[in-house]
C-alpha cells in the first residue's frame, strides 16, 4: 500500500508539471484558435534564463525565478506583437506551421546564446521530506504539487470570477463577436501569450532539478501536455488539466506495475483507442454548425 501511495504522490508532482504546460497550450488555443507547438521550447528558454541567472550570475534561486518570469512575460509580448498579430488572415493550419517555425528558431538560438553544455538547476527546497502512510515525499516535491494545484485553481477562479476571465471566455467563444461587444481582444491574446510563457517557464523550473537543463528539457512534458489536451478535450479549459493528471498517474502506474519499458507506449495506445471512440475527449463537446 505504501508503494502505491508513493507512486500516486510522485504522479501528483508530475501531473502538476504537465498541468501547467497544458494550461499554456489551451489558453493560447482557446484565445487564438491555434495550437502552439513551440510551448515546450519556450518553457525551456525560460528555464535556461533562470539557470543562467542562478549559476552564472550567482543570484538567489527565488530571485532568478522571479526575473525569469518577467523575461517570459517580455518574450510572450514580443511573440504576440511581432508575429501573432500579423497572422490574422492566415489559416489555422498556417498559424500552426508558424509556431513550428518559432520552435525551430528557439531551438537554434538557445545553444548560440546559452552554450551547448548541460546545466544544473538546484531545487527550491534542497533537503527535508514528509512521510505519509509509509510513503516519502520531499518538501520540494510537495512545493511543486502545491504550486501546480494552486496556480490551476487561481487561474480557474480568474476565469470564472473576474472581468478579465469573462473577456478571455468571451474571446475563446467567438473572437469577432467579442470584439463587436467591446472586448479588447488584442489585449486578451497578449495576456494569453504572456501567461503561456510564464506557465511554460514554471514547468521547466519544476522539472529541471530532476534532470539537466538542455534544449531537450521539455520534450516529454510537451508531448504529454499535447496528449492531455487531446484526452481532456480542447473545448474547455479544465478538461485538459484533468487529462494531464490522468496521463501522469496512468504513466507511473503502468510503468511500475506493468512494464518499466513499455508503460508509456501502452498508455499512448490506450489513449488512441479512447479517442477513436470519443474524438472530442473526456470533457469535450461536439461542435455543430447552424445554418
């Protein structure tokens, strides 16, 4: 029983990381009607900035993270101003190809700016652990879980309870109608890109201590975040988050109890089978066009 609890606790931490990356993808999709394939790479760049500030400039980790968040907001603003606003007449597929181009640009520029050697980012809380029912959870893992769930709840509260959230939901429903109603849709999309970069950066910072900071840092996170969006459904904000935690829990359970080699592949096969029978995902709704 303690082993199962250990796996579940570890899954909550992984799920928190996936959830932040997933929220970054879905907030851009819902407000811009495009899938941002560069989400993971942008988070990787944010993690690099934090790591360089901490390791090369010897700044405290929390200050480095704060500056990294500010840098992520600036990059998000830059992406929206320079690229996204010039693609209003581009088709949906064309916009997604543009994000693939952005991904290649960031992948190419990162080694040129930060170097090719792997870097290390320490944990926010280096020592200490909590024992729960015979399972051990480090304080840093607990922090990641709290941050992931806390940010998710905060964002959903903003979406449901504030004027900004109403503007986002209106833009997500129909941008043209929202603009006619006086919603500043340009500011909404600007906020969406900045938020996506911040969430990606935080996800990168959370996963970095368990590996090394390289250009491949966010590869698995991005893949699983996309799968979570498909599993949960692109039509809601909360469906993909549920999908993110399901992906994390199922991956760890299958890897531990079924096969450490084929666990992830088995999960992907199950997701494909599920999508065949329910293409809209867990929470998604079928979209019908009225004439």
